């Protein structure tokens, strides 16, 4: 499973099913790594700058969609924070 924000940069629509899989995977990984001292480097790399990956210039998409992407990026950042710091 790969969540690819680059698809959005080519003006393709958001894949809601894939996004939900990412959300579920982060929840599972948070539970798995809850009591572990270290987290996979690949996992950490996947979460680097998730906010930036979902940030687009004004006018690239309609304002409503840009706000939705902003909300998604904040949600994924919060999940990453929970995964790495709790």
C-alpha cells in the first residue's frame, strides 16, 4: 500500500479508499510500536513532511478541496505524532 500525494499534483482525484487504508495502517502501527523503543526508518521516512506533501498553491484546486487536503494533512500529522511520541 502506498499513499502517493504526487497523484494529487498531477490533478488526479483523491483516492478515499487508499486514504482510509493509510489512516487504519497508522492506527495499527501506533498500537504495534506503542511499547517499543525504536521505529522503522522506512516508517519514519514515510511520515516526513506529510503536511508539505498535501499542501498546494492557491488556485491549484478549488478552495473547498484545498481545505479538505489541509485537514487530511493535519490529521495525518497528528497520527504521526501519536506514533512517534506516545
